[in-house]
């Protein structure tokens, strides 16, 4: 121990160097302890530890009493920190900027070569050839191997600065860019400390001031952490490193006074030295007693006042039983103490899984937030007070940064305080800007972090109490509602029974119609054979007949052919779908002409004009017989609507005097009659479909009935006049054809049914 003490002597130049090294170590430990699992915090701790070794060894080298001791200190302690600080800086830049996975190999390579140079430096005389003796103490002499080391040192630092500058250029304006800019500035200033290498290569008696550059780096990093939350730590300015640093700065004037007055004492007088140091101790005591309360007041004044407010408010919480009173008291206290302009509290509504605005001061029209809102879910997990201009810079929120901005924009907030109890967030408080426009201080954030604990418990108890009260109220209401539901249920049973009876009657009628359709097909088949015989014999007789006999035979032949055509159409219509071939190209023109020809005589007798507007359209995929059935149902419904309008005396502007006109290239015309109704059948092509529309000027369909017309057994016709199956069957047929049907109608203004068939890929051309 005595030998070790004799190996070193007091050196004033070593004191500030050692102080900066200790400060680096303390900051590194402080940041690491805030989040031990964070790789960023650990990498920063390594920088602080390497800096501590660097300056500890330098201080020992300065204070060494012999050249051998100085060289030993530098080889073993200083050079370890110097060799590893550049790779650790690269490691920090990569982890902090999210580049660690991409640069993992380069980081490990730098650490390996740094450690290799350190091991070689322990033993090789080519690394250190000796020491210089300057006025500030001993300083090492770098040998040729360390020239290669410097190349590695600056190369690794260049990689770190490349990361910083690349991120700075890519980052848009905002808090994150400010963070990167400050950290980059701090490391650039610290890089100036590399000029301390110059006195190691040549004799250059200029005091190395690299420790001052590093001290400035410490201040910049501390400012970035406190002001812009550059790393994952919670900063609380109370007897922390910043308080310690401020105290050190305050003591510097007294230290300077001692330094300049020590020359006045007699170094040869033991009594004089004793008196001098006693006087210095007494003076320092009174000096520190004078400045220490002021420093405490500076850092603890607002904190002390706010915690007195919190203690008082915690006592008042006992008397605020209702949730409304609690919300009002909480909002009033925050607006008075923190001068908050706008404030809102959102509480969890478990029934609807959303956070509803329970109270809002200075805000209007707030909307609820879903329980699974990304930002609120993140707040529930972190359970900490966050500031709007800082949380956006956190790398963890990169994926939902837009949701964070949306939350603070909607609430016009600057601070969010989660109310978490047992790992579950029951609410969140949003605080807007202060009326004095000053930013929220660290003491105020810490106050909110402590205040939210009793407030969360109070809110939870009030919400549970009010929920129990609501439960009893709901039970009473449910018993009354059950009675009303029983009456309503009995009424609905009666109505539904009546509907079932009516449906049974409709099913019976539908079965009769189905039987009649089958019978019609058989009758048509039986009639077809005699008609063939009549037509054949008439044609044979015409070959030898003359005069009036031949004219009569022409009339018989014409009538037989007409009857035969009608019978063939009836047989085709009555044929079952199962006998049809699979879907193939169907010409809508043929379907329309054939169906209208079947109904032409009936419509002529009822004075209904059918107008055909048949455009050139491509064929559609389907079954011709089924499409004829759909068109038949639409035409029959249009006829019934016209007749119903006539019976009920509905005025119709479309009724006019004209001929029964079949407007088509064939122009089928009937005799002149006074028209009582009009049906228009039209085909057209759109870019994506072929459309078939049937329009009438009948009684029309009310809006409430339009929603039900395609339901089975729904009909507005009189009992026995309709089954309510025509449109339902048509809807099913069109669905199998991948077609759609729609209706446009108004009472008294007719109806228009539009069927839309999708175009095949080969026919999708411009109309």
C-alpha cells in the first residue's frame, strides 16, 4: 500500500480529467439502470465505462512519480478505454438508430480488432516506445504499431458518424431529427478530443484539453435526454446528476480562488500550511451553506409545492363519492395548479369496448376511442405519462405514429396520463397546452405520474359503485319489460299463425297452378297431332282445288299453321328445365319475340300496346326456356298492374290513342284500337352488361312494397288472383344466370323492371 502511494503524487492537472471520467461513468450507470434490458442504454453505458477508463488512466499517468509507473498506467488502464471507445460508439449509433442487425458483423469486427490492439499494446515495445515528460506530467510515446491502431480508430468512428449523418438527412423535421442532431453534435465535439494524440507522436508541450470536449459532450447528451427524451429513461431533476453538475459548477469559483491564493502561503512553514487549509475548510463550509439552499430551492421548489397539492387532493378524494363530483374536482385541481387550458378525461365503457369522453373542459364534440386503439393499448402496456412532442420520437411507436397524432389532434392535448389498475387501463387523461404557454416541466410530469395512482383507484371505486346501482335499477326495469314482452309475444304468435294459414292457402293455389301447367303441356301435345293431320290434308287438297274451294283451303292452312305455332310455343314453355341443355349463348331478341308472340292476342284484346326497342346486343349465357319464363312473368305482372290501375281509376299520363304497335325490325302490327295501357320492352348494352327492361304505365309499386316483391308468396293482388311466386321464381332463375334484377317505381307512375346480364370476356367492348 505504501509502495502504491509513493508511485503517485498529487497533480492538479489530473483532477479535472479524473472528474470528467467519474462523471462519464455515473451518467452511463444512471442511463443503464433506467432500463437494463435496453440495448441502447447498455451501449451508452459501455461508452461511459470506456471514457472512465480513459480518463482514470490519464489522471494516473499525469500523477505518476516515475516513467515506468506512467507507462504501466497507460498500457493497462487508459489504452483499454481508448481501444474500445470507438467500437462502442459505433455500437451505440447502430442500436440507437435501429441498424444493429444490418451492422452486427462490422461492430463485432471493430470490437475484435480493438481488443487485439490492446493485448498487443500490453507487451509489445513497438506499441509504446516510452513516455514524454511535459509540464503537466508524463505522457506516452506512440510507436509504429499504434499508427495502425489510429487508422482503425478513425475508420470505426467514421462508420459511427456515417450512421448519424445518414439518419439526420433522412429524418424529416420533428423531435426525432432534433434528437439525432443533438447527439451528433455532442459526438462531433467529443471527437475534438482526438487532438490529444498529437503530443503522443511528437514533443508538443500544449496541454491536452480533450477532457473539456468530452465534458461538453456530456452536457449536450444530458440536455437531449432531459429536453427531448433521446433515450429510454424517465428523467426527474431532483438530486440527480444534473443537480450534481450544477453544484460542481457553483463550486468552481471557490476552487479557482483557492488555486490562485495557494501561492501566497509559505510552503516551508508547516504551521502556515495548517492555518491555510483550516481557513480554506471554514470558508468552503460557509460558501457551500450559502449556495446549497438556493440550488435545492431551484430544483425542488415546484416539486415541493405540487406534492403538497397532491397530498391535499388525496385527502379530498375520500369525500368525492360520485363519479361526477370526482371528475369535476379532478379537472378543477389540474386547471388551477397546472394552468391547463383544455382538459379531457376518457373512461372505459366495457359494454361497448370503447373509451368515452366523461368530462371535457374547453373542448366540444369529442368522439369515443375504441378500446383496441393502438396508442391507447401501448399506453396500457407502458403505464407512464407521455408528452405529445416526445412520444412520436420513440422507435417503438413507429407503426402507429399516425394514430398518436390523431389522438392528440382530436383531444388538442400535449400530455396523456393513463389510468391503469391491475394491468388494465380504465381511462386516460389528456392535458392541453398551459394558459401561460410554458412547456410542462419534469417536476410536473412526475407530479402527474404520482397523482394518477390514487386518482385511478378513486375512479375505479366510483365506477364500480355506480355500476352496482345501475344493476339494481336494470333488474327492476327488466321485470317490467318482461311483462310487456310476454304481451307482445302472444300478439306476435297470433299474427304469425294467421300468416302461416295464409301461406298454406297460397301453397295450395301454387300446387293447382303447377298441375294446370303440366296439364296444359299435355293438352298442347295432344292437340298438335290433329293439327298436323288437318294441315297435311289441306295442303294435299290445295294441289287439285280451284276457285272458291282453293281460297277456303288457304284460310284453313293459315289457321292451322297459326294454331300449330301457338301449340309449339306452349309446349316449349311448359317443358321442364331439367330437359334443357347447359348454359349456352341465348339471343335475347328471339326470347322477346317468341314470348311476346305468345301473349300478343291476349294483349290486343285488352287494348295494351307493347312497344319493342331491340338494340343490337351480344348473346347472353343461359337457358332460353327459363329466360322466357322470366319475361313472361314480367309481362303478365305489367298487364295486371295496368288493369288494376284502370279498375281503381288511377290517372295515367302515358295513356294515349295509337295503334297496337310492335316496334321491331319485323314490325308486327295489329288492328287500330284505343289503347288503355302501354308496355315497353327494351334491350341495351352497357360497358359491363346487357340489360333487358320492361316498363309499364300501370298503378305502380309503393316504396315499402318494393323491398318485399321478390319474397315468396308476397302479393298485393286479391285472394285467388295471384300466388306471389312469379317474381320470386324469376329472381331465383336470374340468380342462377348470375344476373340481377331491380325495380324503379312510384305509386301512380308505373314501374320499370331492369334485368342485367353480365358480359362474357369476349364481349366486353365499348358500346
